[in-house]
C-alpha cells in the first residue's frame, strides 16, 4: 500500500464520538485482544487517540477529527467484517549537524519487534480540562524524543513538516527537530537506555542508525515502518 504525504501549515482539530460497536464485534474484539496479551504480556490497554477523518480544508490546512479509544480498539483490525479507526501518532525527524538523519529500531518485546522507524509514538488524549491542539501535539512529539532518545527538545522548536497516511489508514504527524552532533545523540541514547534499565525496565528501542542517504535504508535488516522510506527520501530531497 502506498503512503500519502500532505504538506501542512495548520491543523484544525475536532473531537468526535467513537462509532457504535455491535455486541458481537465488541466480544470478538475482546477475544482477539486477550489472545494478543497472552502472547505478549507487555501489551497495555491504555488510552489512545484514533483518527476519525482527515481532509484538506484549504491550501496547507488539514482538518482532523479525533476519537478517544484504548489500544484494545485496534484488535478490530483482526475481526472479520469489523472496522477499526485509523491510529494517530507523532514522530520526529532528528537530523545531525552534518546532514544525516536518525532512525531507530524497536526492541523485541514491543508490539512491533525489530521494526525500523522514526522516534515517536501514539497520540494520547488530553487530560481533563486540557485540549488537543497543535501545541499539545508538538509537546507529545517532544516528550517521545526525550523518553526514547534522551533528547530534551522544546515543543516550540519542533516544526510540523508533513502528515502521512499509510497502512490501515493510520495518520502520522511528522516533526522536524533541530540538528544535533552525532556524539551528543549517541550519548543521549545510551543515557536514556541506561536510565530505563536502572528502573528495571527494558528500553523500547534497541538500536539507532544515522543515514546519509535514502539508499542506506536497504541495509537495515528487518521490517520498516511504511512511512519511513518516503519521509527519509523527502528529508534528503529538501535538504
């Protein structure tokens, strides 16, 4: 399946209700989820944000409706005849000061073992009294960068550069971070992994690689996120 890329200057965000689910589909969803958790106890049915609809609302403007769900919702993808909403996630293009770009590999225990992707994660719903807006989304991208790579980036320093729509219709918001030296990135990553292990947790990422061209993606063994090649190619074309 191809990946759609949308240039964006502004996002219009609206919360909508989750579509109703029949008792039969809900029961089938729960059975699929329970089997998945039994196979991988690290799975957690925490709060998440799904994409209700994504459409152009003018030049450089995208309208995105979002829905509060939990990760259990996506088990509907494996229920015949049922429809799961697309997931919504943020990720970050982290360049080096010599023009390369960082990609990361998911650890074996995660839901996407061995997958190469950009640092990032699923969007979480806002807390009570808060809103999900452009600033909040940039804040979530900055948090993912800090948690996964140990890189302290301010939300206002991240630039929303492209929106992707790929597998299962999943929508990704891709941010560009300020460039950093390689030595700093490697030191931050090592420190973040050591901090996780000191707390008795396995790091979510087990490797990082710095790419000097899109062609180098072919040398990364294992699955790749569907958006990775288009985003990396775009980075070097625009750089």
